[in-house]
């Protein structure tokens, strides 16, 4: 594994390179003190992972990681952040281009954990089974009534704003995913990744949005009975609202979007519902969490959303030590679906004491009284 460290010795001490070298001959460390030198290295040959300190003499970390993503999209991109930033999430622009965020000063064991976890995620998103299963699907199914509901809302009220449209779109996870896909396409994105529906709706414009919804509905091929689809839609919306409440305001939209799309793999043909039964050795179908993550990865959605979708059933597979998007999605989906919660994971993340309060939030959203709970 070839790892490029970008920054000065104050943020990337020499012992980090020595630690990586001690992992064995299959691990190689390259160094660059600035962004332009790093891009020369990346352009010269493939790099498995790039680790960038927050302050460079020529480029900011967001710009450098964005250039790496364009030139070598397969490269793992890690951004370092100052420890005094505390529990505040990274800037939105940095979230869009980095796969992982690690604190400074950087401990070697934390770096190793992040690299192995991201390698696992990359392997998840590079599965031949998933490529074959998802590659044959052109359209995601979605309920036929959404276009009419959206059109009626826009025609009945001239003051309908993007927040009203967002609420309608958010009620259908398949359409929400398509809206995010299109808003992040080269034609609309202008290089800036969009992870929340309200911004996506504003970027697309209402006319384009309605056309997108109509096309998605007309050409969709439902793979689930109507009752199951409606139930899935209702649970996704509840989980989305709940996940937003479990995170600080600055991360609420990211968590809401990830929870809304967490079970989108269930809308795809040829996948296995991982909540119904354990994996069977004779069942070659991909699990729905991995299938959903693969699909969103193809669409170029932000990695925090992709990771949350792929790992929300097994949050311990995430190397993120703090409770963030993956954890919020795990808790929200488990509470809404009545599934077991990984309390060992919550204990490790230091938030297990909040679980009773989160159960109250879920019961409130689902209309369950204290006595019924």
C-alpha cells in the first residue's frame, strides 16, 4: 500500500513514516511538504492513500483533496483536523472531498485503524457481485403518486418554497437519491458536492425537478409489493427525522439524508434483505446495505453518506471513534425498525447513556405514548 503524507514535520512527524514502514514491505511511504509537490507524485503513479495536514504553504486541504479525487478517484483521501476543534464536524466543503478525518496530533495506531477500515470500505464498493447486480439496473422504482402530489402543491400555492418541495421529495427515498444524483452531476454541480435535499432542490429548479420525478416514476419497475414499498417509505422518513435529532445542527442534514437512503438497496432487484435473515452460504445475492452503498458510490455522493449506508447494520466496522453519521443512522434505523442496537458500539463511542433519550425521541416521532412504550 502506497501512502502519501502531505505537510510539514510539525503535523506529520517522521515517526509516522517509520511506523508505516514497520508494517512490512508491502507498505510504502512518500512525503511532500506542499500541495503542488503532492499532485506531481499523484500524477506520476497510483497512490493508495493521501493524508493531508490542515495547513499547507500553497494549497488548502480541500483544494488538494479535490484535485486528487479528480485525478485518482480510487485513492483514499484522509484530512487531518486540529484536536481543539473538539466534537464540531469538519467544514462542509472538506466533508465532500475527504473519506476520513483524523485528529492532530496523529497517533500511529489511529492512522492504521483508519487505513484498514477504508481499505475494507473500498473493497466493499469494488465487489464483482455488486458491480454485476447494480450494473444491470437503469431506474430505481418509486411510487407513481409523487409527481402528481408535487405538481399539485406547486400549482395550489404560488408561495411554495424549496422547504415545502424538500418535504415532498424526502418522503420517497428513491426519488431523493435521484435528485441528489442529478444535482451532483457535472452539469449542475460546478465542482461542489451537495449532500442535502433542500440545496439540491434549489440547484435543480422546480421544472427540472418535476421532470426528473416524472421520468423516474414512468420508467420505474417496482420490485416490491405496494404495501412493502409504502412501509419502507414511511420508515425511511421517520429514520431520517430521527437521525437529524441525534446529531448537532451542523451535521443534521447529512445524517437525515443518509438515514433516508440507508435501506435504498431494498428497492433494487436481486438483493438480500439483511434484516430478515442471516447470510446463507448458498445465497450469492449481495446484501441490501452494501448494494445501496455501491449505488450511491457510483453516483458520487459524499463518503459519510456512503459509509453510513454500507455500515449502518454493523457500525462497529466504521473506524470513526466518535458518534457521527454512521452511528446516528444505525440508531435511527434500529429504533424505527425495532431491531437490536449495538450497545457495545455506543459504549465505545461514549454515548450509551443517551440511548434512553433517543428511544423517547423515536417514540415521540412514531406517536407512541410513554405508557405504550
